[in-house]
C-alpha cells in the first residue's frame, strides 16, 4: 500500500508540475477560475458474443476545476465506480472508491493526462461460471492519457427534419494498471455517421462504429477489433444520452500470452443498449 501511495504521489506531482509551469504564464488567477464540477457516466448494453451477457458500468466524479489558462484546466476529484453483469463474472462485479488528478487541453479536441489511486472490492455473486480467484478487496494505481474529438456539421437550432449532415466521435486512452500484472491497455472507439432525422430535440443517426483494444501483456481478451454498422436515437440535445443497436464483425488479434484464447478467432454479433454522460461546472 505504501509503495502504491508513493507512486501515486509521484504521478500527481508530475501533473501538478505541469500545472505550476502553466501558471508561470502572465495571467492572474481569480476565484472565478476555480469552481466545483461533477460528471456522471453510465453504459449498459447486451452483447451476444463471446458470451451472451448484460453488463452495466456506473461512474461518478466530483471535485474542483482550476481554469489555469484557456484552454488548459486541471481537476482534483473523488471517484466512484460500480459495475455488474447478468452472468455474474467476477471481473464485472466490483465497486471502487478513490481520488484522482488530471490536467487537460480542450480546444477542438480534448487531450489530458491523469493519475488515480483506487480502493476496490469484488461483489460476491454466487452462481457464476467464473468464480473470483482473488482476494475480496484490492488497491490499484492507474494513470495514463485520454483523447476525445467530436464534430457535428448540423447547425445549432436546426429545424430541418432530414438534416443529412455528417458527424464523428472518437475516444481513445492508454492506461497503466498496477493491479492487473502491471499492464498497459490501449483502447479506441470511433463512430462516423450521418444524421438522418430530426424532430425537436430528438435525432436519429446511422453510423459506422470501430472498436480497437490492445495491451502490453498480450492477454487475449485485450487484443481485438470490431467493425460494423449501427443506428442510434439521441432523445435530447442538452443531455448526452444515446440508445443504440449495432451489428459487428469481431476478430481477436493473435499475440504471445500466458493465457489461451477460449473464444472463436472471429465472429459476428449484435450489441445494443444505452450510454449516458452528464456534467456540471464545465462552462
């Protein structure tokens, strides 16, 4: 535990060193530059393969945001994370509490670095096919990079029922996990689509989703890509809620590993569910 705390402190000092360098620029900090923020994220979906399952992930952050110098901002926050699934797989059923720091640059894209120290506990759910081989509780240090880009050609306040405008959303991260064999996991999700229909605040989109995941250790479940097509409904313009359905062609990427891949090397599957994000204090 002390070693994790020491490494976490080193990561936070690195982040805040960047913050202090940024403050050397000639701009005065006022009370209006420091404000509370919060965000909530939930993804719940069902997929057919490699194991027919429902999964859910709920995450909340609450903290203070320091607008150092536009477009640079730094956050200190508390984090809560909860996951569960229908199949009762141990890796999907756990809760985490912790604290983190991040600094990000946001203009047309978001590019940030972060570090977190988390305490977690597996939720005992007997009856699953994959019982938990680990202790009930754990500590973890995580740090890494985050990238996000979103573009939408539909004009704000559009009244056309068939806008036929293009959009894209790209999220990527590279995260070090000390707990899981000191692994680094790389993840990317890109959606590229067209807005078919608009009725008030409700939009219907067709899009091509791309998923890619890889890691340093070569674990089979972390080395895969999915390509396909999807449709989604966004009921509101002021809340980031998407209800979606996708058909995907998935393939595992062969890697040297201490684990064998128990699944088909490639397959087609359906995925549907919803994703919600909402934040306060980001203006």
